C-alpha cells in the first residue's frame, strides 16, 4: 500500500516537470500562427513592379515585328546580300542606253539598279536571269531580252569571296500596273525587296528661239527636192530616201521620213532636232528615231506626230527640217 502511494507521487512529479517544457500557441480560426523572429530586416526603399498598360504592350509587340525589306539597305540570306538603292528604280519608254529600243505598245521599260555582295568564303556566279519583278497585281515579269544591251547587264558575273558588284536589270511591264517587288532566286534562300519608282521631277524647258523655228527653217539650207543631199558639220551628209503620211488616228497624223545618212554619228543624230513646217507652223513632236546602226546603207527613220487630221495635199509645199550640230537643213516636201 505504501509502495503504491510512493509510485503515484513519482508519476505526478514526472507529469508536472514535463508540462513545464510545453509553450502554449494561440489558435485563431483553427490556423496556426507562428511567432515572427525579431531579427528580420526592414526594407525601406522597396521597388514596386507596375503592370504595363495594354497600349504599351501592343506598342512593344509592333516594334518587335521585323521591318520589311525595303530600298536603301542590304539584306542577306546567308550566302549573298542584296540592295536596291533608294533612287535605283526608273521607268521609260525606251532603253536608256539605246533610245531606238522602244517598249511594246502598252508597255514600258523598268530599270532596277542593284548592289550584290558575296558573303561566302568562295566565289559565286550571279546572272540577271536569277531576278524577277513582281508588279502591283502580282504578275511575274522576267528579264527582258534587251538586257544584253545594257553596259552593266550582270551576265554570268563571278563575285570573289567577301566582295560585291553592281549592275542594272531590265524588265518590260504593262503601263497599267506599278512595280512592287524585286525577287532574287539565286544561291541560298530567295530575297524579296519592296521597290517603287523613283520620283521624277520634270524640268520645263522651252525651245530656244534659235532652235527649229519657222525662221530658222526658212533661213537654213533648203533643197527643193527631197532626194538631194545636204552637207552638215564634219562631213555629215543626209538626204531623204522616202516619206509616208500615216492616216489620222484620234486626231493625230504621223509623218514618217526615211533618211540616208553618211558620216553621221549615231549619238549626235539622236540629239538632233527634227521638225516639219506646215502653213507657217512648226511641229516638232518626235515620236521615235530608229537608226540602223549595222545597216551598210545607214538609214534612219524619223516619225513626227502632228496633232491634226491631215491628208496628202496638206503636205504639199511643207518642209521637213533637221538641225544636226549647228547646221539647219530642210527639204521641200
């Protein structure tokens, strides 16, 4: 009995001693709240991340979109880099180097200046046939056959490693459409560059008073027969071989003259003035000049457009005139 009491007292002391090591934790809504340590540093100048507006996010997304390949800069496909200068696209009715090479009816010539660089460690060959021109209605235009007449026509050009060259490309396309893209389909991936025609500022130049006026034609060398030669500068001799009056079309009559020329420089002839004097009025709207450069007879065909409905009788007594160099000569028709 005594032993039992002593055992009970010992168990009570053990229980009391153990309960002194337990620290009460307050309960709030069933969740345990831990005590906060005293040594946590306080950040006084905290930076807060502010959310960007939808407009700012859209603006950044637009800036991340790649800029289309445009004129004035090089674009590379890893093999070559291609550039069309900012003023490198021009349109005309004829080939710039050869005014006698005119485009087909309803068409025009487009010349594109390019620079192309070899980005590889070995030489590559570039040919004009590797390029196409896409117009505003997505029609494909290949290199024109008169490309060979350009002085820098890029025909089988070999570009050394890490070097570049330049040249011109000649296309013929409809006057009803505009240019859109130049595409390179040579070594590596295709390169497309958006192109546009260079803006042309036309100079208004009035005919000089001493040009082919009625007075100049009357005071020049006059031949009563159009089969007679006229002597011009530096031994040049010109005569009329044939003439033809094309019937009026939409109020325009075309006067076509075939000339026999000797010792005549082609470039100088192209820069000459041509006119026809009818009833005291001078018409100088030259529609075309065709020079048979390789013809041993050396003929040139001049077409003048006259904004009148004329018949053969209207040409009687008129004069066809040429100013070649400083000499004016005319033939009575």
